[in-house]
C-alpha cells in the first residue's frame, strides 16, 4: 500500500498579536519530501511514529510537506493558503493513495478560518475522495470540531500531558489507517463537545483529576469492538466556537456504540468540572516558597509566558521580582534577539550592561537592566535524544549568548523562542540547571517532563501574559455560551 503524509501543525493563540506569517514559516518552518524523513523519522513525534509503523507494516509512506513553527498567533491567510495549496496540489498530482496520515495539531486558527484543522482535513478529503482512509493523531490541546472528525476516518488524541506518548499515538494511527485500507476494520466515530474549559494548571495527566479521566477513557476503549476512546483537554487561548474539552470514541463498525462510549466518558469528565479549575500562587508567594527551601532547584513555572502556548518567552516578571528582593542564584531563558546580538558582538569574557526582555507589545513586565559577563556564545542549535514533551528532536533558538550577572544569576538569551521542554537547551551551552537554587521555566506542562527530573520542588506561578492561567483576563468574541466556568452550563445529553 501507498500512503501520503503531510500537515500544517500549529497551536494558535488568538490573543497574541504575533501572526504566523509566510516569513516565519520560510525561516526553517517548512520541510518537504526527504527533508521530512531526515528531520522527523527518528524523532519521538507523530511523524516518527508514522514512519516507524509504515516500515513495519510494509506500507510505502511518501512525505509531501510539513509546516511547523513555535506557537504564535493565527496563521495569516497568505501563509495558510500557500502551504495548504502546495500540499493539496502535490497530494493530487502524486495520487491515487491508499491512505493519508495527517500531522495536524487540532488547535490551529487562521486569520480567515477559525477551524483551520477542520479546513485542512476537509480539503484533503475533497482531493482523495470519500473512500480513502485519512487519519490524524491530535495534540491533547486540540479544540476538536465536528467538521474535523467528519473529514477524518480515525481521530486519535495524545494521552499524556506533558506529551511524551506522541510517537506511540502516531504508530497507533498508522496501524488503524492501514487496517482500514485493507478492509480489516470499519472505523465509526463519535464526538461529544463539552461546555467546559479546563484550566491550564490542571492539565497534567499524572495528577488528578486528569489521571482519572485518562484512565476512564482507557477502560472504555477496552470494551469489545472499541478502537479508541480519548479525552481532549482543549486549548483555552484559541478563541473559537469549538474551544473546550471533548471526547472522541471510535468503534469498529457501530457508530451508536461509539456515541455511547463518548457520551459516557463526557459524563464522567463533567462530574469533575470543578476540580478542573485552579487558582495558583502569585510571583511573590512563589518566590517566598523558593527562597525558603534549603536547597534547589526550585522550578518556577511561568504560566503567563508559556512559549508552548503562544507567549513570546521574554517576560521579565519573575526575573524583575527576584532581582529586587536579592533572590538566590537563578537561571532562565529569554527571547531577546537584540540582547543576544550585543553579547555576541562583545564576545566571550566581555563585560556588558544591557536592558533585557519585554520589548514587544505582547510582552509581560518591563526591560530589566543587567550587568554581567558573557560566558558563552552559541549558534543555538541543540538535540534532545529522549521522548520529551512533543517528541521533537532538533531545536534551534538562533544565535545565543549565556550571560552571568553580577547578582549571581544566569540568563540564556536566544534569538528565537523555543519551548523550555529539554534540559539540553541549557546543557548544550554549558549551563547546568541543577546547580541553581531557582529555575524559571517558560510554561506550565511542557517543562515538567524535562525539569521534573532535577527539581526539588515545582511551583505554578500565576503570571501576566497572553497565556495567563486566569482566563477572566481575556475578552472572548467567538467562544460558545454557556461555557463553564465562565457561565453555569448543563451537561449535553
């Protein structure tokens, strides 16, 4: 059999003014053909799972185009139509296909299309026709629409957050699409969209209540004839009508049974709706606890500057507070191309005076004056060999400098925003985070798989920014109403 794989993988924060435009994608965000194999075949991503399963199953898997950039605002119309247009043209020209494996996120938004993932899947379906099985392994933050499920034959969702099972889900998706293509199964899907938003600080699947919800989904998935039952947490920073939690079930041949399982899981999720909400510590409260710990590292999860959720990665809110109170040694990354350039031009060993961070309209905090010595300069490229959050293997944070300040802190200043999901981000430039009392990680769930291994204590910090955990800070224009916890809502029977 001959399958195609392609996709536009983007998590869009509609509250960010930084659009994912053509220039952003052209700067290393698009791979084609064999480039996809080289970049992703040995990774722990869904694409890695697709390639691995295809080889084992004897399926010829042809990579077409894959586009990915670090989460930002919506994709511009120009970029979306350019990427999707090329993808569809190649898909049509090189067909017919026995199956298609899409690599999409589930929380993509374009300027002109609120349901960007549904649009991608629907247009792919138009090209390949109604009988070719099409599958996707979606991120657990997917806002899943009925249009998306209708266009797909198999809709899987990651089962872990931090996302360390991505390759595994890619393998499972490829197996199901191959079985469908051979006529061995007849997947029938059901979607239940809950009028419910889960707070970003309650999404770790190793903690309650998410651990129980995932376990219940697996129990339902073990019923005779069931192919998959999954819960999606949704992405609350994408202001779209289909924002929120959802449940997807797939049965072999019986749509009614799929619907029963999806509805049963949704009812179980609904019972836990209050536990899925959260209020966390302020910056000062978190620093009080961190300073009070006899040893570190104490990892402060900077929720409002969550790079993996579309924040810029240049907030100085925690850094500023730590400097003002004379906190013990701290290390963190900062996205600041200008400061990185100044350090690199000064050179290793040079003493510099800079104002770092918070230089953009969507930044939190203010530029902070620092005085220190440039320890190291680097091209910013590093590799993560293990299955960390998202499964990515190769990273590029652009020209990077390590600055040791006279206050005893260390700043890893990069030219591109990269999620704090790998310890190699610091280790590759000679910085050992385990030697610091405080580590500031830009995120809430994505850093946990990496930093949990060294942390004495991890604290969620309710900071300002375009990924702030208190959703009352945002003005929604497109979401459904009623939607808990914004309004009282009833469970959909």
